[in-house]
């Protein structure tokens, strides 16, 4: 049936994406580095910019870019603290803005060591994993989502996959010993934003994810994600919710038999695509409402 209702602008937001900010701390001869990628997103009274081209309420994205560097100068002790300050600035100082979201990716660097001695001002980039934070501040409250992405993990045994649904198109053989590998993307929503150390919580969550991946005998990647998420929520009571996403990076026994060579489960073909895509969300029954925490 043809529709004839009035056309309305039902949502809008804008900002400056991927501001690459590098901040050095040079109080003495031993320098520190913070390397971040910052995206600002503002919501507010901007409808007429879309419907009429009226820019009177629009804070230029170029100005938003400048503020990511101004707040970097004020300090980036933790990415969550940095994002909280920057988001509050836009909400408190720019009248048309009702809500600000700040997404931060933090890239890790390791000091170069020479003869076992760390250099004071030279580093090598660690990777590919990236720490993330998404902070939303509005008149209704503050929400913080921490995270990690591109955390690549692999175990050479301790994983099986069998007893699955079979139909006339199923060719995958069951296995009781397989390689399990994935590149994790994990995000966790905080129930509170005070009373703990952001860096300590991040380090503890990361260690928990790695521990449970390594020690859980996996009957499926789904089961492993559930075990990881459960352990994180049990160990960190300041968290309300955790979301885990994991592509199943398949490793297949390579057929050396075609050359008369026995493969004793030691030589594999690592297939990059297609891959299984597994997701899980675990939430406490008494978790506060998520509000706009997950809105991109």
C-alpha cells in the first residue's frame, strides 16, 4: 500500500571523526606517550541545519577537532577520564548541545630496550589490539562503555565441535580436537563511573578474558564467550553488561596425504574468509538502564 504520511526528520547527529592525537608527557628526561583516535558526536537542536540549511546552532566540526587537542593538552591520564571531560565540555559550554558522545581508541606502545635497559623516549608500536572507550554525557546522565578490539587469540587444542544439527547440505565433519582462534571485540558498560581505577579495571578485564579463553575447555566458541563474559561480570561488580563479538578464524588440517605425507594434526591452512560470526551479550538482572550508552 502506498504511503502518504508527512516526512519528518526523526534523528540527527554530527561530529568530527577520527582525530589522531598523540600526547607526550615530558616532565623529565623519561617521556610518556598517549596515542589516541578520537571521534566526537553531538546531538541537540540542529534540525534546522538539515531542513533549512540554517547553521546558527551548529558548532563546526573543525571546532570539535580543536577541542580534542585542547583537552589532550590538559592531560590524558586515562582515556575514560579524558572522554568524560571532553563530553562534559560540549554539553556544559555549547547551548544547543543536549548530548555528546566521545569515542576513543588507544594504541599501545612499548619502550625500546637496549641491552636490557628501557629507552627514555623511544618506543615500538604494539598491536594489533586496541583499547576503546565510548562516553556519553547528557542532561539525563553519564554513560561509559569500555572495550578492547582486535584481541587476537588462538589455542592449538582444548576445543571440539560436534553434536551439531545436520541436514542434507551439511558436509562439516564433527571433531573432538580442533584449533580455536578468533579476533575478539569486547565492550563492557559501567554501572557507575567513580570509586575505581579505570586502568586497573581494564587490565583486569583483559587478563580475565585471556585466562578464560585459555583455560575453558571449549565445546563451541559460543560457550567460550559465555564463560569469558560471566567471569568478567563476576569479578568486576562495577559492570552492568558485557558484549562479546568473535569471528571464528577457521584452521583446517592441510591434506598432506596427497603427497604421501602424514599430517599428525600439526599443519593447518588458516582460512581468512568466510568465517563464523559469534556474538553474545550478558547483562546483570539488576543492571541500570543502558540509555544511549550503545548508540553510535
